[in-house]
C-alpha cells in the first residue's frame, strides 16, 4: 500500500491571517513546523476557507481528510472546523462548535468516500461570538488528504541464459 498526499492550493481569507499559505506549504502531510496564525481572532464567519485541492492521481482504497491546529484563549466564543465535499454548498463538522482550547497540536480527521472528487473539497474555520469577544489565537499547521492506494506491480525479470550447441 502507498499513500498519496493532496493539499488545498488556495484560500479565501476574510479576516487577515498571518502567513495563511503556511498551512499548506509543505508537500508532505502532518507538518508541525509552519502555521497560518491569527491573534487575536476577530469573530467572523467564515474566517478562512482552504480550497482547490488537486484531484486524485490514483484509485484509492481509503481516503481521509486531516487538519492539524491549535487554539487558545477561548472563554465562551466557539471555534468550529468544517469541511465541504460539494464545493461549499453543504458543510460537515470536523470539530463541532466548541469553546474548548487545544494548546498542543491536535490532528482531527474524517474519512471520505474513496471516489470523492477532491477538487470539490473545502475546509473552513468558523468562529462564533457568544457575548463579548474572547480574542483567541489560532494556528493552522497543516491541511491534507491521505489517499491509500495499491501501487502498480513492479515487474521483476529473471536473467535467462541459453546454450546453443
């Protein structure tokens, strides 16, 4: 088995993240070194959406979406991390709206249909203010899909010798 990593290649930033491209800047998955950050977050909905994933290069046997993030400073405002499999028409939750802080990098994931059109996949971070702004800090370290596939068989050739008489 082998794994193909796909990442969004673009984003729509409505609130001014610092270095938003750093959430998608490393070709491998599970980057924990660079991040898109926003401090303080001014509550907005949606705050930032990552989109334009490259299509699958193989036929997958398993597929999942993963996001690495941290968030601190939430009191009663909430953060939801959502994804869309249909280009943004409908949204599903990776992280339900919550005021729970995550000071260490948290990877969250969702299994996707192996036939998912990755070009329709989007990831959105959505804040909601409850009473007064909490001004939380968020870091998005990485967003990627892992498509598991069976690589083509490697042909092995046996040396053959012939004797002519």
